[in-house]
């Protein structure tokens, strides 16, 4: 059985191929800044993506071909993911 909700997006890094991100769990609560589709590191170290109205708190992220990890750990390994623009 697949977890729900689940969404897919890509994140293009300069000079590298796109990375597929699987959002395994989301919560509607975070107060991110920026344009819709932009990720933000919040003051408590969590990660959110800005939506048209509000934002989503990212709890678990899985890069293509990798194991799922919590968002804080993903951000520690990919600090440039904060303030990234998702496609």
C-alpha cells in the first residue's frame, strides 16, 4: 500500500540533472515566504513549500533512487534545497 497523500515534483540544480522529490507526508500549517513553489527553511529548522494560499510543511522527502528521509535530514545533506524553486 502506498502512503497518502503523495506528490511528485522536480528540483533543477544548476549544472545537474533534475531531482525527483516524493512528498510522503504533508501538513498544512507552515508559514513559508516567497513565490508559490519556493521552499523555505523555517525558524524551527523544518522545511515548507509556499503554495498559492498558505504553505505545506514537508515531513518526509525521497529523492529519486534514494531512501526516504525526514525533511530536516534532507536539508542537512542538501542545504541549497532551502529557497529552491520546485517545478
